[in-house]
C-alpha cells in the first residue's frame, strides 16, 4: 500500500482545485458570451411580437428615443416587406415598454414616399403617434461617409445620419431568400436601406450588386451602428426567389434578439428547416459570407455555441430544439 505525504496531498488537491476553478471560469465566460435569440411559434402576429419580446426578457427602449428601421424595400406583400400588423404590434409594445418617442425611418428601392403610401403607412403611424422619416428627404450632409481600409467598398459608403445618431435603434426584418446575390435578407441585409441610391446622387447600389464581394459588403454596412433590438417576422417565408416575391412557405415563427449575427444564423437555420434553395441548403450557416464577414468584424456571435435559443412554451420548445440542432450541424 502506497503512502503519500501531507505536502504531496495538498499539492495534488491544489492542482485539482486550480483545474476546477479554470473550468468554472471557462463556463462563466462561455455563459457570459451567449447571445440570446427568443424563438416563438405563433400564427398570430400580435401574439408573436408580444411573446417574442417578453421571452427575450430585456427592455432596451425604456425612456429612449426609438428609431424603427423596417423592411420597406418595396410595397410587396410580406415577406416582400414588413407586414403592417407586425409593425403596429411592435409599436404598441415599444410604447408599453416605456419608449420616450418613436420614429419610423426608411429608404426604399422605389421612391420611399410611394412605398409608404402604397402600404398605408403614413395614416397608420400618425394614429400611433409615430413620426415618419423618409430618408429620401435627407440632405447630402446627412449621408455620412464611412470608410476603412478593411472593407470591400471602393471608396467607402454612406449611412443615413439618423441611423448613426439614434439613441435606440430597433430593426424589424422578414424571413426570405435573396435571388440577386445576397443569398438571404434578414437583419444584416435589412440595413442596406440605410445607404443612399442613385436618386440621392450616389452609386453605392450599383457597386454593391455588381461586386463579387456583395455578401461581405452587406455585412460591412452594419459596422458603424448597433441595433438595440431586432425583431424578425417569420410567419411567412420565401425559401427561394426574393426579396420582392418568391416561393412562399408558412413558417409561423418570430425571433427577437439584440444580436444581428445570432438572428441571421437562427433565421438561416429556420430556412434550412423549411427546405430552401441550394445556396442556403448547400453551405454551413457560419460559412455564409454575410455571416462570416460579420463575425470577422465582431458584430455578434462567432459560432453556434455562442447562441442560446430561448423558447416560451412546449410548442416553441420542440421547434426551437430542432433549430438549435440545425445550428450546431451548420
């Protein structure tokens, strides 16, 4: 029988304790780095919005001047554009959460005022005490130049000043593929609407859509600002085609988060669960160029292990577990 000295025992115990402490520390760090995405299954937009925000469990809008960036690229039926019912439900929840003021700001593909009129947005927002800001009316000085040697834009790009100076930016996006090179339009691609077009005297959209680095450039648009809250309406999805029209499927899911990368990764997992086109199905989620470039820029979750999908009930939990499995598999 072997005998060990007290000193040897204490030395071993100390080593074990140090190892356990390091494990605990790593677990704490891993938990701290988790990016939460609330996932709710619902066939009712008002319920979906309310429950997703409640499940996320934070309130970044209280006593803040809020700017909502919707998806009004065109006036096409959701998911071609943000559904009016989703927007109304979001505004109502933001007021209930204690927002100091709410403004809706957007730049559309056709003239923005035309899109808003077609969708009936102006009277709708007036009734909800929401100011509407048409980015087409911004002066040249309010399109702020952003440039970096690290990005793929020839001479940088410009961002609407209200986006950059917003006290609390809330982005609300749809769930859809993008057939013109973007692959998908979720929260990262949503913010292309913060960049001016040729009718403002700039040719950024031509540069973007003709570049082989389009997906990387989409991510780079997001670097100068950070939304406080993201809501994704995935009741309906385009699994092919898009962004205006496409192959439609019923997804019945709503996502809420503060992290654009986690939102988009989870959204792509939802598209995979529905069965999408080869550009979605044939590539791992974090190898998608929009997401990979956003990770390089430090815009959010860097891997599936950093994403925590939070569900509100058993119906959502079963689907959420499936989405988490797809995330891990890629």
